[in-house]
């Protein structure tokens, strides 16, 4: 890995039938690769069986011994190895999908002292209600949320051939990625220098 790049996980949060998330996730990953500041890995939650029922243990206390299903190991490893995240989420009833919440709740230290940016889509608000909820959740997990995000209202008519029709989208993506890269560098250096006390 180039020392100037950081490991970025683009996390596709929806698993529903007919979902639009992979389209958005693919475009976001393309923007991140063109940016040049990241080694990009797209992680689609539809590829994993993520139970809603959690064990009688707290991941914040159990640490590496937290009893996750064996099939979840690749997801945990991807999150553990990441320096930064972009969460791609739709908006369901003014919030984000249960699949994304389950993936978040099965983990704890994997998020700590790492930056998270959000790309949302759906409805007139473009998923902003979902992001507002996610910002609160990720703050509780000691992640650092990036101020600038991307929101795509009415995504079914605002995209064509896998790309947003708004010509300004790539510029907004670059601004998000610039901020994410800065935080990834700063927090990676901090974690390497002093263990995070969370």
C-alpha cells in the first residue's frame, strides 16, 4: 500500500430487494479511486448474514473475544483494517436500515478514532434524516463524522447509467473525500502514536 493512501471501506447499507445502494456505492468507490488518497474496498452488507439478536455480552468490554458468528469474520476484518469509512444509506421511514444498525452494533472498537462520511439517497430529503441518526450513533462509538456529505434526493430519476445527472456531484464528492483523507491521516497518525483511550 502506498504510504500516502488510507484503507477506505465503502459500506453499502441496504439489503432490500430492488435496492439502489450498489449503484451509489459503485459510483462513490469510483470517485474515491480517482481521488488517489485511498485504497478502496466496497463492502456490501447483502453479502453477509447479520443476525439481529446480539449475544449477552458487550463488545466494548469483550473486545476480541466478542462472540460473533464465524460467517461475520470477513466483515469484521474489513472494518478492523479500515482507516476510514463511507456509509452509503437509503432512508427508511426517516431513518436508516436495520441491516446497517445490526452491522454497526455487532462491532465497537472497529469504529473508534476513525473518520466516517455519509452518502445518502432516497425521497425528497435524499436520506438526510438517516444521516442525522447515524451521526449520533457513530459519535457514541467514538468515530469522527465528516461534516460534508452527499445526499441524492429522488434518486430513481436523478441518476442515469449508474451516474448522478447533477454535474456538480463529482465536485461535492471530492470535497467529502478531501476531508475524509485529512481525518484519516490525522487519526491514523494519532492511533499509531498513542492508543485511543476509549
